[in-house]
C-alpha cells in the first residue's frame, strides 16, 4: 500500500526559490524580519488582514504551512524585531518560501494600487512635494508608521523620517514583487540582505 504525502514542494514556483546554502540563525532572523516588514507594508497599503493572507495560502496550496490564524500569528511573531508575546522564535526555509509566495501573490492582486502609489510618489518627488500631500500615500505612511510602532520593539524610538523612508522603500520594492517573477526577486533579495 502506497501513501501519498502532499508537500509544499509540489508548488511549481518552489523551483524558482533556490537555496545555495542553508542560512545560519542570524541570516534566518534577517529573513524573518524582512518578510514581516514587506507584509506589513502590503497590509498598510492595501488594508489586508489575516483573512486575505490565509486565502492566498489556500489559493497557493500552502495550507499545510499557513493553516490558520494561529499558525500565521506564530510565523509573524518569529520576527526578532517584534514585541514578543511568546510566539515561536523559529522560522524554517519552507515557511520563508511560503511567505514569499503569499506576499507576491497578494502584491499581484493589488498591483494596480501599488503602481498608482509609486506613480504618485514619482510625481510628488519631481514636484519637490512631500508624499503626505497625496491622500493615498499619506494614508499608507500613517498606517505603516502606526502599525510599526504598535508591533515592533523599537517602534517608539524610531524617528518619523526613518519610518517614512522605510515605508517608501518597501512600497517601491512591492512594485517589483508584484511583477511576474516577483517571488524570485523577493527571495533573492532576502538571501542577499541576509548575508
């Protein structure tokens, strides 16, 4: 009698996420932090919550890794920058790959919004105007800053300018991650930044 085990490796996009060598503990911490920040930016811009993330996991056949709100919360709490509420501190490579696929899936779903926000940012930059002067960007920056300060350990100690810079950088990154090979771009960026 043969048993068939369904693994996340059955996802075709999995092959696009190579791992030249196993990341060490510090590198995994960096990957965890970056993934959580990108997801935070996407949440702040598109006003998505855990239901949308769980729906994306289901659409990508990744329920074995992100099965429910508790599993998602534990993955998010693995970010070493977060205010700890007793969440799991370990994130493995398969979970990181799953989050990459989920993030890019959601970024593609909200690509029009991401493009509009980046175009507004370019326009305001050319006019030497502050990003907050456009309601879409102002709302995004406020939501990002508020959520960051609420969830991250150093949240209250980070300057408004630093948070704005981080939020805008992540917004531009989301544009690349919403493209057809966005999952590969995000994965390679994570591995590069983790070094």
